[in-house]
């Protein structure tokens, strides 16, 4: 099944790739490896802000991470000239969770992105990953995730 078909089956429509908010590029491709800059939890209803474990529970944090994954795929699509089918696999994600030092469920939060990518891409969505705490994130968002992808 194509990626486009699978996303449609899941009810997901990729947004336009978000523009960079500062002095960086949204992605860099080196050979078949695509490095995508951090995507924040900014969905159709706006920014998802707050500290997970304080303002947001783990489930809300995971939902924010899912939005980050959708934004990552939007950047992959843009990098591939609008053809998401050029995506071969997700290689690695690094997820940052806006949380206090005593919060310990960062992996459960970033599972929102990981679970979505596996659901959308099957085995091609399985990836290496880091999930870390951040005392603050840009614009006060709950989650930011960067990714490395293989494309053809």
C-alpha cells in the first residue's frame, strides 16, 4: 500500500511544510539521507504548549508528538518535490519533551510519534530514537522532534 493511501486511510492529510522560524533550513539532503530540522507541536488548532507532567498529561504529550511526526512527514514530502512515496524509511528520531527534571516518561510521550510512524509506514517507520527532557522549548511548545530519513 502506498504511503499516501495509508495516510488517507488513517485520516491524515499532510499540511504544507512549516517554514523555518529562524536562521536555518528545514532539511538537508546528503545522498539518500535526509536530515529534517526539529518540528514543533504545531497542529491545525495552533501550538500545543506547556510542560508535560505539569500542564499536560502523558497522553496529551503523546498527541503533541504525533503532530510533530506529521510535520516531519510534511517536510520529507517537501524535500522530495511533493512525492512522499520517495520516502524509504525512518532512520532516527530525536524527541525533546518540555518537562521538569523529575518527569521520567519522555519515552512514553515520544511514543506518540513512533507509534504513528509505524502505523503509517509499517516496518519502514521503525527507527532508532532518543527521548530527552528539555527545561524549555521554542514558543513554549510541549514537544519538538527532529528526524533522519532515507529517501530515493
